């Protein structure tokens, strides 16, 4: 805003008036600067609020999961990484640790898991991928010891004992699915629901396919579980 115009009647008056005008200009400039800072500060605060709101929205709370493992033999670094649902079922108390996860997002999902939550045991990287059965979380996330084992297929030399990168959970076999629910069948439902609406339209198995540990909404979990009582499409 420009300074107010003044009437110049004398040298003395001019001197004071010019000084006042300069003071007014400086005051106005300071006010504008202060106002600008306030506006910028308010904008920053608003952006922070929106960012936090978006982060809270994106960080949904999940209580069901899909966890992938390979049921067929595959040698990695001299170690057979095979671990199917029958292998879990054969362990003492039908319980084992879900180790070897080396993806940060998948790891973070495991860190969100709570005791008692259910997960689908998904057979991956095999002739017919799909859901083979159900298991439950019996121990929440703790340090994955295989990251420090040089002989393990998932050894990570960059991970340190005083600051481990990777976590795992313990899972327990619950039951086999009444029928095997294949990836091909799930994909058909996903495409149908994506086009016309339905619970599997945003299923992580197709939107975040590479993740070995994936979250499921209650609606997704219930729908997939209901398929075992239906004929395959």
C-alpha cells in the first residue's frame, strides 16, 4: 500500500513530513512483510494439517492379511527356500516364524500385525498360485535373526545387530481352505469389481502385486473367504 500524501508547507514541515512519510512507508512495508509472514505461516500450518490428515487417511488400520510363500523347491544362495502350507502344518505346534521378508513396506505391515489376526496362506511363484489356507498371528513383530546369518538365503550384511532392519512374526496353521482359490479366479473377480464395483476392486494382490505381505480390508477378507463355498468361475 503506498504511503499517504502530505502537504509540504515549510522546510521544517517538509523535514518532519518526509520523515513521517518514510516512517509510514517503513511501517507499511513492515506490516506487509509481517502480514506476508503470517499468511505464509498460516499456509504452512494448513499444508501441515492437510499432510497429516492425508497421512492418517492413507495409514488405514488393517486386521486381516495375505502372506505369500513358495511351496515348490527353489535354491537361493545354496538354500532351498521352499515353505508351503503343508510345511507350516508339519512344524511343532503347527507354528513357525515368517522370516526372510526384505521389503520395507511388507516389513512395516508385519510390524502392524496383532496377535489373533488372521491371514491367508498364499502359494506364490509356483505352477498354480493362490490361497491354500488360513493361519493366525501368534507372536507380534520381533527381530528376524536370518538377516545376520551368513549362511541364510536372506542374509543382509548391511543390517547391524544394534540397529536391525528386518522383522518377522510367528504364525500358526489354522486350516486348509475348503478348496484352493486360484490367482486366476481372484483376478476375474478383481476385474469385474473394478469395472462395476465390488470388494476386490482395490485388492492389494493386484494393485501392489509384488508385496509378499499384503493387507486386506475386512470386506475383502470376507468375500475371498466366501469363495471357498462357491464353485470356481
